[in-house]
C-alpha cells in the first residue's frame, strides 16, 4: 500500500478582519503540491536572521521613544474613536 502525503504552504496574514483586508491590503495565499516546498528555504532563512526577544523590556530597546506630536495624535485618536 503506498502512502500519500499532502504538501501545502500558507503565506500571508492570518489577521483576516474587515479593517485589515480593506485598509492594510492583507492577503492570505495557500499553495499545494510540490511547489509548496519552494517557500520552506525562505522560512529557514528568516528563522536564522531574526532576533528573538524573550521579554517586553527587550522589545522596548528596539522601539523609538514617542515624541510630543505622536502623543497628542494618539490622545486625539482615542477621543475620536
């Protein structure tokens, strides 16, 4: 009896809400068959090149401090929404 396998690759955003699809241009694509293996090397490359953070404090080191303009803008956005 021969074994059968299915290869598939899903690329894109899994955050499929209406705002994201309309404004952010997010998309999800699924590929099946032997061609799905083509993206596997890219994922391994991203895994090796990425800096993995363990705590939120480490993340704060990479984010720039918000300036006065952006603080006022965010407060205005909270009031409007």
